[in-house]
C-alpha cells in the first residue's frame, strides 16, 4: 500500500497531504535498554495485541510486522494453502 500510495503521488493522482494523512498513524518510538519498544495503544487495539501476551515479529521482505500470534498463524496457514493451490 505504501508503494502504491507513493506512486500515486508521483503520478499526481493524490497530493502529498493525502499521503501524509494515510501515514498519520505512524509513531516514532525509542528502543529501551532491554531492547523493547512501546507500541501505541491505538495500534495495539487495531492489531489485536493485548498487554502481557505473546506477539509474532515477522519479516515480510520490505517491512517488519508485529502480529497477534493466533492471527499470524491463521494468515500464514491461509497463505500456505493458497500457494499449494487446489
């Protein structure tokens, strides 16, 4: 989505202000002495992450994703099934 949005800006289909509005839920965080980062409450709620529960941190080619473990296992299983085909 990020690449598509940036391409739309380059083609003049949307403005940089529209791009900024789409990306506005990004938050700058610092890594603490133990290597932890604080995830904003709104993003935790959106992702279904609850305090003191396990999460999956997954590399996805050009980004890092943080998932609710159960949801991550579901999407990986669906993706694997789709790759196998009928």
